[in-house]
């Protein structure tokens, strides 16, 4: 019990299952979109991606969500069986997108950009300036992280 998403502690077959499903889904998505797009048309895709090639080295927000759900189970707010049956169907690719697009063959990548989302861009600046973040600053940073996770998973968790 406890993992609702691939986590650092997940066995290799879990990472492989997520990667295989992502490849299958993206390939099908590209194939279907290629029939809809006009000749010379363009498509913009945005992915939440991970930095590390090895997924077991990545920190996942899903682990925070899982711990929060387990806390709710401990307080009797959520049923343990509901957490056990819940899975966040999200996969963060690393470099697979380029390989999948090339293998599928109906699109080519015209431009590829990486954007880093910093849950609190002031953290580094303040840490460099002051050396210590302090409690209030940590609370603000935690709220920003919670808002980011809520944006990514909120509707799935709420069953909307």
C-alpha cells in the first residue's frame, strides 16, 4: 500500500509499465492527429518531463500526494481500500518523446524547447542573499509546491 504513482521505491517493472504505456499512447495520439491536421500544419505539445534518464532517481510529486492520502486514511477521512485502488495515470518522459515521434513517422520535430518550472523562483535568490530561508519562507514555498501539485492532479483526485 502507499504508491499511487511510480515512486523512487517502485520496482523496475513499474517504471517499464509506465514507459510502455506512454509510448503506446503517444504513438496512437500522433497517428490519429496526423489524420486531422492540415498539410504543412503544426502542432504544439507540452509535457511535464523528468530530468533524469533513470526514473528511480527522480523526485515525484506523486509521493507527496500518496503520503497525504495515507495521512487522510490514518485520520479516517479516506478509506484505505480507496487509496489502494487509486493510481495517478501520469508519466513524465525524459528523452522518449523525440524517439517516439521519429519512430511513428508522421510528424517531425521543428523545434524543441525545455522550460523549467520552479515552484518558488525566489528561493535561490533569497538563499544566496541570506543563507537561511526561515520558517515563513518555507511555509510559502510549501504552499507554492502544493498549488503546483494541485494544478496537475486536483481534478483526478476529486473525480471530476
